[in-house]
C-alpha cells in the first residue's frame, strides 16, 4: 500500500478513535470512519431500525453523541407543529419574522433505547430576526467535551449545560442582520479549554474564544466578511494547531490567540461547507452555484501570509492543488481511501485524487429525479452515502468507477448531517430521530 494511502487510513482511524463519540458537527472527521462490517448499509423506515423517536419542534441541528447519550437542539413553536416549507428550490427564500413565541430546547436521547432522558428549555421568546425557508431557529449543531454540552444559536445565545441538562452558564447575543434575512447556522467548536464561535453577518463579523468553564470572552477578532454559514475547524497538524475559517471573501487561519496566520482569496458568493483535514492536507471548498468561482483548495501546513495561487496557476509552496470550479454549494465533501468525493446540491457527484487533485471521474448524475441534497455525505465499507432532502440515502460505490448500488428511503424531509457512533448511524429527519443499526431478522 502506498505511503500516502496509509497516512489517510491512519488519520481516519485516529479521527474516530472513540467509537461511541461524535462530539460536534462532522466530529473532526473527513466524513468517513474505519470500515466495520457491523455498520448498516441497507435500511428503511422499518428495516435495521434500532429505534425511532419523535423530536418536537423544528431544527436542522445535527445530532452529536457521547457514549450513551445523543444531544440535539430544537425550536418549538407555540402555535404547534409546523409543516416543512420545502428545500431551497421549493419557491421563495426568506420567511417573515414570526409573531409568536418559540421555546428553544436541548434534548438528551438515550442511545440504547431512544427514550428522552431529559429536555432543557434554554430560552423562550419571539424570534428577533427572519430565517431562510431552508434554515430553522435551531440549525446550529451543539458540541460536547464529555463533561458539558454547548448549545449555540448565533443570533440568540450560547448555553453551557452539564451532562444532566442543568444550565451552567449562558451568554446572550443580539439579533444580527444576515444576508437577505437568511439567519445563522455556524456551529461551535470546543478545543481544550475554549469554545470557538464564528459569526459572519452583515453588521460586524467576528471570531471569538470563550472560556468553556465560565463563558468569559478570552479574545475576539473582527472579520471583514459578509454572512457566512460555515463552521470553523480546529486543524491540528505536525507544525501547530490553528483555527481555519471559511468566508465569502477569504479562507483565513488563526492561531489559538486569534492572530491571523494565512489567507486565500477567491471564494464563491456564499460559503457553507466546513473545512477539514486528512493526513498532511487541509481541504476548504465553496461553491455557490451562480458565481463563476467555486474553488476547492488543498493546503499544506506551515503557511503564512496570502497564499492565493497566482493567476493561471493552481498551486504554490503551501497550496498543494486547487480547482477553480469544483466546490459544492451546501454539502461538505467526504474523503475516503485517498479519494475526495464531492456531492453537489442538485444531485451530481465527482471524484478526485485527494493528494494530487487529479480528476478520477467528472460530474455524474446520481439519479434522475433524486431531488436536492443539503446533508454532507459519509463513507465506510467501500461505499459513499448521500442523503437527499427527500430522505433517500443513495449508496454509491467507492473507487474509480461511479456506480449507484442502492437507495435507502425514510420518506421524510432530511437536511441534518447524520452522526456515526458505536456501529450505528444517527439520522435526524424533519420530525424524528433514527438510530440505524444492523438488527436481527
């Protein structure tokens, strides 16, 4: 096996060493986990379902896992259950500010049984700002360090709870103007003693570090960025640890004290996918479909200053390779067995060599009529899994040849990215949470 391939597999195993833990959005994973014959590959609303539990309210917060508990956020309307308004292409964009009250809550679900262990209401009130029809008032994914849960709503507040649901501290944030009233969605990241929060908006964007025990602000840096929805990434490489942020104007990396390390110009008009790393490379993408620049960047450690490639080039000392028009709009790509797989929100799929950027195959349509995709893909056991907004998970063969192997349907709207833990797949649909696992006949 080539050295580069072994490095990738080693990194994959290390990123998911705690098999029962998925601590924040994508959980420091490239979207893939080590192969495991116990992981489910076929499911439906009844097949290989360990349990299914209703989740009240509305929220695209992805689930996270710590041992025997699953956590997620939701926003419950006082007017009762709301019907899904449809995805991005279902007509219209921003919805008006509601005039009625919501209750924002954090749920703990028992991993084994699917029963609610506890529910903590973290805030009640009328929303201060509007939302995109595809967004919700609880789209940010919580984070945990195994001692506390950090629930964050970008234009509402950040709340620290203990593992039994008691609120330990909170910080309220003002409502901010976002692009066209789309709302917020960037999730928090906890690293060592700090909680990192990125809030890019139309008034004053910033990246800040909070003391995770007290909520006290340690530092804040202003950012020259319009609204961004990408989650920051803590990149631990062989040279240093840095905080990588994606934006509409630039990719920027900061040290743990908020000092700017390096930046790349030339992103697309909207930035959503989250940066991630495998082996020696960091991957950052951006792909708003109506802008001509939709890049993918593969960055080497140790960069400083502006590392934007010169006109007519795609690499330099610290940029291993780049694609000027290869980035996805919503889903974060998945890296599996040395190949970078990119899922486009309108149902197309590409594959590139992750080390060189060379195209393995170009755009392939997953299936005519597959609909749109918001959730990020994941991989294991030689397969890539892509969850559509309609609740259909397409199973695609990993490797140099594109082939759709099957489709697993839950018949319910899905936009949250699933979690992987303890040989199980945790999927949030519009109204339910599933634990999908191999079950006896």
